[in-house]
C-alpha cells in the first residue's frame, strides 16, 4: 500500500465545489488521502499525485487538494481533452 498524505491539508475552491456538487463524504476523502489503495502521478501536471480509494480519486499538489472525482468511472471526454492524443486513444472516447 502506498503512503498517503499526512498532516494538515489545504483545499482549492474547485475541490470544495466538487465535493459539494458530487456529494462525496468526508470519510471517503480522508480514506483516499490518508490510506490510499493506490497513488499515481498525474501525467498532464508534473508534481501532482492522484490518491485513490473509497470510491474517489483525489488530486493533490503536496498537501493542497485540487480536485476530486469518482474513481474508475468512465466519463466522456471534455472539450479540452479532445486534442490530446492519449485521451483520444482512451476507452473514454469509445464510450463517450
């Protein structure tokens, strides 16, 4: 199991908005960042890590939580992703 974020965290406004809009529970967020099932690098933004667990994926830059979304849920590509060759080759485009 990978190490999670320890100590205090700060929250981006976008993160707070996503938590509220999507109805994630505080326990889900804490579980993902404190005892993640897996941690991966965010290829598009070097230095950012994705902490996954309890059904959520939390993206952080150090101890600053940037965004959160449902983990392993396939969604259509956003307009800004349509020019990204890796995104266009993903299974998301086929389902979108």
